C-alpha cells in the first residue's frame, strides 16, 4: 500500500481533453486547439496560459479524434484472403 502526501502524485483515470482544458481556462475548445498548435490567430497571453496547463496536466493529442477531424487516418487496413 502506497501513501501519497500530495494529490499531484495520483494519476488521473480520465484523459485530459481539449474540452477539459477549455473549461479550465474559460475559453473555447477551438481556441485551446489553436493555442496548442501555436497559431498566429491566438494571442500570446492565451498561448502562455494554455501551453503550460496542457503540459502540467500531461495533455496528449488523441490520434483517433485528430484523424476524424482531418479525414486522414494514417492506418493500413489488412483484409484476409
């Protein structure tokens, strides 16, 4: 049995999403996405808020969701013969 003195030591069961980052920062999901992509359309102040939070919460891009939005899967289908 492990005892932790800080809550930061616990691993979150639910993954961090753009939606959860947007709610935390009180901005739209699209703005968070653009900020993490370092878009010129987002202010420097917003980027300075979004990028460190995403890093701290260990945000990782969901490849499946990204492929749906871009209509590119980067996968190969194998069919049995």
